[in-house]
C-alpha cells in the first residue's frame, strides 16, 4: 500500500526560515490517494467505456455521416469521446503530478507507469475515431456542421482534419500508440529519473540539480564557478546515458516523421502548434539576425561592469556587481504578482488568488522533485496546478508570475471543454510572458534610478534567455535531428553542435570554457517536446508587440485580452491577434517585438553613470 497522503489534512505549507511558509499542492482535488478506491473505479470505468465507444461507432461513421440527422448523431459521438478524454486526462494528470512531486520515489514511479500503461491500453479503442472522421467526405462534414449543436465543435473538427495528410492505416496508428509506453515514454522517464537522482558536489554539499543551477545566480563568483564545474563534471560522467537517450528519441521521431510524410525535422511541431513553417522561419531569422545588437551587445556591456573583456559562462546570469541582493519571501512574491495582475484586471487577480487560497501551487525545493517550473492544466472539470522550485531570487518571482499566467489562461479556457481548451504551444506562452511583463512593469514604476538599472538589466537577461537562448536551442535541435538522420551521434559530436550554436548566439563577450559543452544534457524540452523551445521566443515577441498596443490603448484592452485567453484552442493565431491590429505573418511583427529589448539595452547604456 502506498503511504502518500493527499487530503486536506496534509500540512498546507513547508516553513523555510528565509522564505516563509511555502505551499504544497493538494492533489486530493483530483483523487484522495493513489490507492483510493476512486482511482481504480475510474480506471475500470474508462476501460469499459472506451470499449463500448469502439463497439458503438467503429466502422460506422461514414454511414452515420450520410444520413439526414448526421449532425445530431456525430455531435452525440463527439460528446462521448470528449467525456472519455476528460476521464483519461484526469487519471494521468493525477499520476503525473504525484510522480513529479518526487520522481525518486519508486512507488510513485510504479504508480505513474501502471496508470500510463492502462490508459494507453484503454485509449487504443479510441484511435479509430479521428481516423474515421478524416475519411468522411468534406461535403458531408460541412453539411453535418450546419447542425447547431455539432457546429460548436467546428474548431476541433477543423484541427483534426489538418492531421489528415499525415495519418496512417489504423493498425499502424495502433502500433505506434501502444509502443509509445515502451518507446518514447520509457526514454522520457529514464531521463527524468536520471536527472532527479544526480547529485552535484559543491563546497562540501551534495546538491540536486535545481539548487545547483540556482547557484549560477549567486553573488559570489567562486560559488558560481564551483556550481558550473560540478554541473560539468557530473554531466560528463553521465554523458553516455544522455547521448543514448537523445539519439534514441531523435531516431524514434525520425521514424514517425518518415512514416507520416513530414518533410522537415520540425514540421510535426509546426502542425501541432498550428503555425506555418514560414512564420517560424521568419521568427528564427529575425532573432538570429539580431544577435549582434542584442545578446552580443548586452554581454559586452555586462563584462565591462565586471571589469573584464570576457565573462566566463558561469557569470552569464550573475547578479550585477555592487547591487544589493536580498531574498524575497513567499508572501512578498505573492503580493507582488497579485498586485500587478490586479492593476491590469481585477478578474485576472481573482483567478490567480485561487491558486494560493486553494493550494494549487507546490513551491518548495525537495529531493527528487522535478526541476524547473510548470503549470499543468489537468482537465476542465478540475483546475490547473503550478509546480515551482521557489528559492527567493528575483527570477523566482518572475517565474511565479509566468506560471500563474499559464494558470489563469487555463482557467479561462476551461469552459471550451477537454477537446478545445488546450492551446498550441506558441499561444500557450502568451499569457505567461504577459504576466511576467505586468509584474516587471509594476515593479519598475516604483524603482529608483540605481534599482531601475539593475531591474532593466535583469529583465533584458530574462528576455535574452527567452528569445535568443531559445532560438539557439531550436537551431541546436535542427542541427542535431538533421545530423541524426545520417547515423548515430557520439556525445562529442552532440557537444560540438551545442557549442557551435552557443558561441554564435552569446557572442565574443562570453567565454565558453571547458565543461560547458555538456550543458545540453539537462535541457528537458529536448527530450519531452522536440522543437518546443521556439514557442518561448514566439510568445515573448508576441507579448512585446501586444504590450505596446496595451500602453497606447484607451479602454477595453484587458477585456479583449481575457477574451483572447478564454478562446482556448478555438482560434488560429491570426484570428486571436486581429482585434489588436497584429499579424504574426508580417515580418515586421517580429522586429517590433525585438526592438523592445533593443530599447531596454539602450536605456541601460544611458544609465551607465549611476
């Protein structure tokens, strides 16, 4: 029996002497415990209903579509399908969140694995549905969509039909689906558990990855260097494993892409993001062209502040010299973000407040806990959860603002239902980055001149990490997946590819010393979501343009913005941006977004005397 308590009786917060009471999430809103009867009952119900759905509709959709009442009958089928997606989503969300709370716990890992296997087996019986929908003649689907009830699902139907050119014969789709548990899913889990188990020796302490990475922002250079060297040494010791995972998943993706007919290594991601290849290409080119005037220029300026011609790679995110560093307690972080949200929209602040009041946030750093941060939408009938590793740094406050932006977005989109609430990754980052910008601008408005310089510098660094660094990551992935098509890559080859894009993007003012070549190994996006990373740059540039509209708007912007979030995945990016007079297909759109970073660097240069 698993001894994991998730009820409201569990302590609501973990007390940290410097940070105060840090909340731990209450997963009982999904299920009371992994061994609760409700879990087994829902698993059994899901299995039975998936089989019943297959019996009711498999091989019959074309016949249904040809009848006069096709719209009503197809609506009934989609409603049943959506209900099963909701139930399966609730189960896997619970298992996943429990696992990410402590990936080193073998009982949680087993529970997560067992639930994944049962859900995969159950959902095999649903695979036929979208495949058969896509075989229905366009004219019949269009006629069915004239039914008022069925027409509600038009955005989802249209999205499904975009997959039509890449879908395979039913049994091949079933094979791909079933083998995902022992294929990509298993390699993802190996990566997660390997990363969680690593310990980095720094100044006599054995640290997990999150606090070790956090030391790269420490005011003392010797601590930053010690952390960087520990990271490099431990990554190097495990490089064969990371190279094997990377090679295997890249090959797995290549096989799927080849069978489905995707031509470019990133085309499947573009399709999932509902964004055109040309739009992404324009974004990437605009960012790469901007390297000299953004990252190269800023890091040269930062090196000057440190009295150097070059900064070592462990100094890239170092706090500014002679600037007071203080720890920001949890209460202050919460109030800062909620105040910024409230000044923009009371409704937005009210939704964000729920995350604190109802324990939808897990904030403390714990051994085995997944590194980084995320907002998990779970399912529309429940609510999102936010995972943080809060350590009181200014960047942690911005991370809180970022993830709460996701959370607010997910809450607002939930009424669209399980099939249409999710947004493409490119648009999913809009609310999070906008939340960061609101928080930053609110703090900047209260800052004195010296503090203003420090805040601008930190914001520029965050934006460079979000735009320049993520596009460099994307370029690294393009190189890696392209080269992998020629054969397996050695760890040295992967390191060389990594260094080629890092040097180009960071510029001559950053010295990439020995050991840095291994730092590709810990980036989870490369493993879990190939080519995800450009979504961050897309979102940041989009928000920069959006915020410029907000600054000039008279009234009604907040309402239009919340309406955009509430649309979930029902609209293309062109439809969502049209009310703001923006168009991501216009090459100038990206330049407008990048120019904000340029102007911030110029303002910092103007404050050099302070």
